[in-house]
């Protein structure tokens, strides 16, 4: 069982489970018992925790890292230092790493790639603006939510380990697939090193392979410094030209030839998104008459050095005004994984071949050095073991090695040819299970080959379950823990429902399996409200007065400088409300005015779905800190002509709630794009909710193809069929006054009744 699980750091962060192990730290899931939220806790490994130089840098720079506040950066909540443990408390991300996503998808579409990369670059730009360089950008350090939101982790950790010796070397090798040339060579690194790493990640996302790969990390580092990766389009022909140019420029060997800022790279990506067929002109294609295409820099950019695609001397035009065909590359690529030597030109120039041969010796020489070191180590170990095991070879005597502290199986594997090991019992011990704790023949004693060595093996530390002593008298609880082989420590605490002198809870909690000898903390009730104080309202006072009064009450005081309309030095907010009862020793945080008003302007960018269609406007509705509301509306947006909009929002305050709504000007339908919190004091934003695609979809913002209505087939009118009329006979009584009876006529065609003609019109029937 992990010894850290069950611990509560600083009385606040309870460790629940191990969720990851890195090169320098172990990451645990935990609970912030004060704020009742899940957190991630990174605990530095022992070899770093005992390095004083590392600790000094860690403590000095952790405060700077904690000020990073960006929706695409994992938030750091707290840091802690003690003689035994150093930790960082971070935002817990319930998602997967970008590395896992790439491994699942193999090759990403350019749309997914730019969606992820823009978020990464925005996070880096925020950090670079604050003087913080990541130095370890890689897919393992990028977290992704299910909705595609990106969070960058581990800001600043890599640069803390840049010390001489093994630690720094190991850290560099751990990220070697994405390392910048200047970082690989040990030169000074800056923000442009992060940009190179982003370019290497883009290369992998678009092609499904790393730009350089090998079984030898040193070889990979050398490739980053000297070699040119295979063109992305050679690996994946579906990559647009524009996005390939962006990747190649980000991965330039010389920092001055790359994008100088993350914002500059974002601008190119946004231009590409607006027009995927765009060609930036950073590179040109020169077609060889007999060989395949090669790439070189545009002659319109003379300030940039020639890359390895073509010799500079071959770029001058001949007398006929035509560009001569390049005969070879300036440097022949090595036969590393990911290279295809057939893609490069050959040349018979002996001088150039010698130069290439000298360059190609770098990796073999390094490999040879490693092999020599290994051989020397093997010889040394063999000699040492020979000296331990063999005495006078003439009489076949050996000297017994010291196997106490070794794993039993390891000892048998190492000395079993000369010694018969026999396990002579086992017992619980502080040593790990399987470790030899006793041997019956003392070390350096002479013995004959095949003699029996009896050893006692540790069963590990005995474990017990922490008993449930809640609501038990303090003394009885201590006796029960002692009988279980546990130590106990008493901490007093107030309680509203547990009688004075009785146990409220234990730490670790009841039922937890722990080693014998573990210290269990008993939280014992001091009665209702004992040891508590009631907090007063210190808002409006000077920080000196408020601190004095709070400390008099037994509280610990921390301050936070904020922009405010109040005079400088006045308390504008306190973390614990007036009248709330807290334990003595609780920390209260005072927000103190720095005399700067929180007025400001924030440029807020909203990207649009590429297939959006129509005329729209966006409304920014601000709920100010004083309770008032204001609305700001953008100009009319035309899609798909516009791929995004950046709107300047003016306001005041450090925690202004902003609701952003989308209106379709054609249908007058409205939907919410997202909700955010704006800090006008430092121009930062925090996303609460966001669903841009869903908003466009709900207002009918996507063009839907429909079939034109068709009329039913019509036939020319026809006369109704002729029906033979039926003859109807009417019988009429003769009228004695009229000589001639009425005449009965058959009904006409289509009629229902017969027609009666009266011979005497004056007579009424």
C-alpha cells in the first residue's frame, strides 16, 4: 500500500489514490476538505526533495507559476514545503492526455489539430507574457476534456531541474522527442523553445509519427540539432500546403527563424482556418528535371539562413534567367527512423562526401562510448564478484557474501551456483516482503562450494485495520489503539453533537488497513464552540488594523492585493463572513486595495464554425459587481466570410459575470454561446460554460440543402363517360276538365328528374 494514501497534507488535502507517476513526481487524487472539492496533488520524489538547490528554485518560482490564470492552463491552488514532503495542489482534470488521444486516433485531421494547437498556444502566450517558459511541452503534459477543451500542465517544473549532473540530463532525455535544438545542446532557452515543441507535436498529430525517432535518445537529440525531418506532406499527402508551412516554420533550427511569439503563430493558423488553400510563401518548390521536388527558402527573405533543403550556391540564376536544378542537399540525412535516403539527392563530389561522413560519425561515436562504458562496468562487476566469492582457487574455498538486505530471489540468482540457499523461517519486519534479514554464516567466512546458507526472510510490516473508536471515551480509545499495535496522537476540536472528552473521528479513518506502529490521530471533542471564535467584519479598515484585530482573535492572516475603488491599503473583502464561527488558528484572507481602479478593456475572441452560414450579431451582457447590468453588441457578422470575431468589451471589476448570446438576423432566433467571468483589472477571462456550435445550430445558423417542391402529375381533362339515362314514368290521374293529359319527357342526359310539360299552362298541378 502506498504510504502517502490516507495522509492529510497541512490538515487540508486528504490523499485518496495514486493516479500517475512521472519522472520527477507522483500525482495523487485528493480531497480539499475545506472547500470540499476534488484536487490533484503532485508530490516530489525523494531524490528531488533532498536536493537543496532544487528546493530553493522550486520555492522561489512556485509563487510565480501559481499566478497563471487561463482557461487552457491547469490551475495551481497551493504549494507546500516541509522537511519531509514538498507538494503542489492543482486542478483535477477528469479526462485523458493528448498522448492517449493521438495513440487512439493515429493520425488527426487538420481541423482537430488546429483546434488543439490554438488552445495550447493561447496558454503558452499567457505564460510567456508573465515571463514563464514551459520547456517541457509534450502530449503527455496536455490534458483533454471530453468536449475537446485543452489544459496545459506542469508549467515551470521542467526548468526547475536544469541543474548540472544526472538529474538535469534525465529530464532532458525524458522529453527528447519534442526538445528544441537549443535545449538539446544546452544553450539558453526561451519562449521560442516552446514554439518548436508545439511544431513537433503538430508534426506528430498530422502524420502519425514523430519528426525524429530512434531507440537511442542521444541520437534523437542530435537529429533535432542537425537534421531536417521528412516533409509532412511526404508522409501524409492530405495535409494542406498552408498547415505544412506553419509546422516547418515552427520547427526551424535557429530560434530567430521560427515564429517569435505564440500570438504570431496563432495569427497564421487563423488565416489558414479562414482560407485552407492559403500559401504563406515561407518556402517554395523547386522542381528538378530528373529528381523529385525539394524545398528551400523564398529568395524574398534573404535575412533567413538557408535550410538544409538546398545549397545556397545553387540558388543564383544562370545567364538565361532560369533557376538551375539543385544537385544535392547541403547535408545528407542520416539513416534514422523516419528518413528515406532515396528521397535525397546523391552527389559524386568527394569533398562533400567526406564532410557528410564526418557528420554521420556523431551518433556512432556516442554509441561506441556507451558500449565501452557498459563493457568496463561488466568487467568491474565480474572482478568484484570473483573477489567476493573466490578465495584461494587452489583449495576451492570461497568467502561468504553479505546477502542481508537483498531480495531472496536476487540473491539466489547471483550466488546460487556456489551456495545452496535455504529459507529458515520468516517474520514481520520493517524491511519489504522477500528481503533477507538474517544469514547463519557471517560475511567473509570461508566456505566450500555447495555449502548450505540458511537465511530468514522478511514478511514485510504487519498490518491491522484501524478500529472504530468514534463516540468512545478518549482513554478507552487510546487503549484500544495501543492493543492493536498502533500509536496515537490527540488533537482537540469543537463539536456540536459529541460530548466533551469523546472521540469525534480518527485519521486514518476507521477500517483503513495500516502498518503496525502507524500513528493514528484522535480528534477529541472539547464541547460545543470550545476553541472557536466568532469573526467580525473588518472590511473598510486599514490592513494594519484588520490584521491586528484578527490576530488578537487567534486567526492567521494572509493578504491579497487587488484593484479597487477604495483607498490604497483598505480591506475590500475578507474570506470568512462576519458572525461565522471558526477554529482558533484558522487562516483568514484579506483582499487589500492597491489603489488601482479595476476599469479596463478586454479583447475577447469568438471562433465561428467553418460551415456557419448567415448574418448574425453577438450581445455581451455584463452583470457588474455592484448589481447593475450593461449590454454591448457587435457589428453584423457575415458567415462564412468571417471565421471569428474579436470584440473589445469595456467594464470594471475583477469578477464580472458575462453572458454572451447569438442572434440570427434572418430568423431573429437567439441562443446562448457561453458564460464567462471577466477580470478587468488584469484583462483575464475564465470560462464557465461554452457551446458555440450548439448556439449556431439552435438559431438555424447552418445552411441546409432542401429539394425543390414538385407538382403532382396532371392529366388533360376528359369528358365524363356517357351513361344511358333511365326512363321514369309518371302516372297522373286524368283531369276531366282537360282533354289532353300532360306529356312526360324522359330526363335529359345527366339529370335526375323527368320534365313534365303542361298543355294548359294556366292550370296548376
